[in-house]
C-alpha cells in the first residue's frame, strides 16, 4: 500500500511543525530546509499558500494525493461546510482513530498496527488503515496483541488524552467512535478554507 517514504525532518521544517511527531531538528534549525532556508524569502502567492495548507494536511494525516482528492470530493458532495466535512472524514480514518485513542504514539505507528492485524472494529479484524469509521463503531486491540510492547508503552504514556468524539475503556482496551468530530474539537492547526479555495479553482 502506498505511503510517503521521503525525509520526515525536511517536511517538518518546511511547515515549522512536528508533522511526524516530536523532532529536535525543529528547535536546532528553526528555518525552512534548503540552501536558501535562512535567506530572504519572496512573498508567497495566494496559490502557494493554499497549496502549502493542502500539503500540510496530507502529510499530517498520512494521505496521498489521490486519496486526498477523493476525500475532498466526498466532503463536497456531503452537504454543509466542505472544509469541516473534510477534516471530519480525515479524523474518521481507522489509523487516525487508533492514534487518537493512544494505542499508538504516532499516525505512522497506528497505520502499522492496523496493517499487521492488531486492531479490530466491532470485534472483527480490519487491516485497512483508510477504513472510515461510523458513529457507534467500537475499536479494540486484538486479544493476542494486548500484551504487545508497542501498544502497552503507548497506552502507559497516554496521559489521559481525551477527545470529545471518542470514548476509551483502558481495562478492556476498547474505544468507541461516538460521533463525527466538530471543527472546534479537532486540535490540528489547519486552515481548511484555504484547501477548499484551492480545489475550487
């Protein structure tokens, strides 16, 4: 299955955000990558700003171009505010939900757990990271995988992370996708309106 395999630090420095998790390089080199990273940068065009916002969302959620375009099309046809629909669809992905529940420390790690059949949805193993959850569905850790070091370590460092659209039972290692999240519940710093404007051109 396709995924981004390029340099992670370079992407994080481009957006000046820990796109792929905590990164010390952002503190050491707080400027864009490349030989002109420290120099004067020309003013970005409106298109460049919109494109950057789309790219940031893609890298954050680990979605490639075609998948992202399909999600945008689905969000546009759904009715309501397209940008908010898009973020809600991204948050409803199984790999993202596994990350939000604290079962994995990063979205990339969550993707691996899903692909390696450690995660269940409504009691059935699902190994499709882009699987779109519906309200009421239950996400769990497969019985054989509950003692997996990667999972136990991540859950012990969970620090009671809570998101309004998810419920978590630590004893049973079961979470519930209660409802689609509202925009003010999603912590990511994404200006979704810029993405909508880009696709509207």
